[in-house]
C-alpha cells in the first residue's frame, strides 16, 4: 500500500484497517444497493446506530467471557471516565435501540436492516480484519416462530445470490434453550473430563463449555469427533422448532448441512444458529441465529428475535476471485470545454445549471489549453463536446460538437439543457 510521507514519518493506515479506493467503489456500491434493495423488498426498515456504545452493552449482550468482549473490543478513554467501545457487532446495538425507542409498541415482528463498519482487535489475516463492514437483518418481536428463522436464512441466501458468489451452502445447528442446554453442557463437560484438550479449551470448559466445539487446534479437532451432539440433547420443543426450520429450508430447496460443531462466538444465541459459505471460501461469509434471551438480558421484557450479519469484505474477496464485474456508474457523455478567461469565469455556474437540469457533464476547468482539455475528453470517451469560447460567452451561446461525426451546432445557453437532453 503506498504510504503518505511527511518529513520523516511514513504514515500508513492502521493495521487491519483499509481504505476503499475508487476502483473498488462499483463493487461496494453493489453491496450497498443489494442491502437496500433486499431490505425494501422484504419490508425491512433501515436502522443506523452509533459507532460508539457503552462497553456494558456488549458485556451483557455478547457475553463477558466471549472472545469478542474479553479480547477484541476497542476501548475508548474519555475524560469523564465513561467506559465506551467501538461497536464490535450490530445486534446488541439494534436490541438496545429496539428497547430504547419502544419498537415493541408497533406491529410485530419488526424487521430491520443495517450496513456499516464494526471493529474487532483480532490478529489480521486473510479475510480477517480489525475494521470490517457488515450488512445485516434482524427480525425482532412476535413469537419464536420457526418461519422467521427460515426467513432470515432466505434473506441471507438471496443477498449472496444477488452478489453472484456461486453456490451458497448453509451450515446449521440448534443449540437449544435454557431448559435443554444445561443438560448438554454437562454431557459435554463429562465427555471432556477424559480427554486432553488444548489449554484454551480447558479454560473454556470452566467458563463457556460449548465453545470447545469450534476449537481449530489439531488435538481438539480429534476430540470433537467423539463429542456428544447437541441435537441429541434437545428438548421436545427445541427439536420441533428445529425440524420446522429445516422443513421450510427443504421447501425452499436450499442446500444446507447439519453441523454439530456450530455454536458461534457470541453468547446470546438460542435454538437455531447458522452460517453461510460458498465453494472456494473456507471462512463464513455471514452468520447469525435466534437470540430469544438477548433483549431480556438488556433489561426488556422477553422479545424473541432472529437475524444475521454478512461480512462484506469476505463477500468481495469471493466476487473478485470469481472475476464477476458489476457495471460501474456510466461515464458522462458530455465534455465541457472553455476557451479564454471570460468563458472560464462563466463556466462554473453554467456547468452547475446543466447538472441541476439532469445533464451529466465532465469538465477539466483546471486546464486552460484546448489541446489538453480535448485529450481529457478523448480519454473519458465523451460523445459530445460543449465548446464555450470568448465569442460564445459574449453572445450567451455555446457550440455542441458531435465528437464522432464532427457535426456542430450553436445553441443559445437558455436552450442548452433541453438541446442536450434531446441528444442523449
Ligand atoms: P459474526 O459471526 O461475529 O456474527 O460476524 C458475521 C460475519 O462477519 C462473519 O460471518 C464474517 O463474514 C464477518 N466477520 C467476522 N469477523 C470478521 C473479521 N475480523 N474480519 C472480516 N470479517 C469478519 C455477528 O456479528 C452477529 N452480530 C450476527 C447476528 C446478527 N446474529 C444475529 N443477528
């Protein structure tokens, strides 16, 4: 990455954070558009929350012993001693906003969507950054109907289809509820008592046992193979809930894989958890699940909810690797050329009026020679040149030149916008 030099110090962007350069903007624009279009098509409302939240929100919501809260939050020091953090994810913020703004009083469920950056102080590597963008969808309120789990998955699936990432594979599991999870946790701990997992997993077994299931250490991968499966320990309500979710996915003809090890890194989940993958990508493009206890943990009455977030940089990496090209914004077909001081003086307001009338114009007002302006017009592939010289400036007119045929016509400035719209 090229660096910005000031005297001696070479300034670069912060580790794990990146600029989104103009050449990547068409892809980012596509991501923003797909987020907006899908949000609107599925009747979701857009929500934006602050980048900065109280640390307590994530300690209570995501879980004080989760990796995100224990190791990855960017803490801010303020002079008045507030414990603030850069948001490491959106869901807890959206839940806070739902409670704070009384969204339980409008028709339920409330469907919300969002897009923006989040911050996690992780070790940067391929597809893992410290600042990255998420787009997400949350369905909050109503009851814990499995149709909403399936609808959340449908939204994510559709998003990835629209981004042309290739065949989408859903990994899915159920991690049960307050009733059945403690039994499973005990079974898991009993099984691990006779094993020798890595040091981190020994600690996990004491504070957050389910997390041993997503350990990637070699010795733990082997141990996991013999571990009891959560699905065998679900209570009848959770079993039924999960069966219905899968039946909806079957109806939708989605490809999914039951993954006993999928527990996810955030503590607020209950019942359905899922992640999206595609061929050629080892890391999840997105993930989410049901979180029926989160709002209660944040102080509200119980509000069942389900949602997911997608990692936009990871989706972009797949899109780029597949060589998919999305159309960039069309280049202007009209190039404005000024000749002489008087014309230049009048040019800025003239171009401004054209733009406000809906004519997409390019110019190079910083260049005064005709030759250099024509060369910029040529590179941009303009179809028409508007030539505004000293005489035209006096006569309140302008020359429209068709750059392909060389044909020219002089029109009054008052008629210019109309004349151009006819030609374009
Ligand atoms: P998450 O699994 O932590 O879930 O993040 C969602 C997605 O963000 C991941 O699947 C991945 O694509 C991307 N991601 C995560 N960490 C990084 C990173 N360091 N660098 C680049 N991309 C990353 C959540 O954040 C939940 N809030 C999802 C959710 C919404 N659950 C319910 N509603």
